[in-house]
C-alpha cells in the first residue's frame, strides 16, 4: 500500500502535468488531452502518465505524437513547478478506460431496453 507522501506526490504530478499540457497544446491541433492518472515508481524517478485524448482519430494520433515529442519540455516545466530531488522521467500511455466504460454503459442501456421491447411484442 502506497504511503501518504507517495499519494500526495502522485496527485501533485497529475495536476501539474495536466496544467502543463493545457498550456502547451491547443485543442484544435491535438484534441482535448486529459491526464487520467499518474503511476509513480517507488523511488519517484519515473512516472507513467495515463492520458485520454478526446477528438477525431487524426487529433488523437497527433496528440500522442506531440506529447512524446515534447516530453522533455513537459518534464522541465514539471521540474520548475514541483520541487523534488529527482524530476520523474515521464512516459505517456493512452488510457482507453473511459471509452471502454462508456461502451459498457451503452450495452447495459441496450439490454435494459431490450426486455421491455420484447415483453410488449409478446401477446398471450
């Protein structure tokens, strides 16, 4: 179980990375980039940033490409905003859990509608 300091650093990194991404990238170019979560290593030297990109397929592809291209710049902005002994090396990973969650909700809604439609069609 992560300790309190580790959790506080994780939340701080999540907030500051999100702010840096918001300032550096325009929504029209790369879609809306959201930082869903940050998984920080125990030694705080590396972090995996789980992101979701809302936009068309071209914007999503370009968004991930831009994040990887500007990774060093984002790390630099993070180093200025967060005082740590080591600035974590960032790795960006697309998190599709929101899309999968929405799909599950859509399936549940379809299943809930289906029995009501079937019961109305059946006549004794």
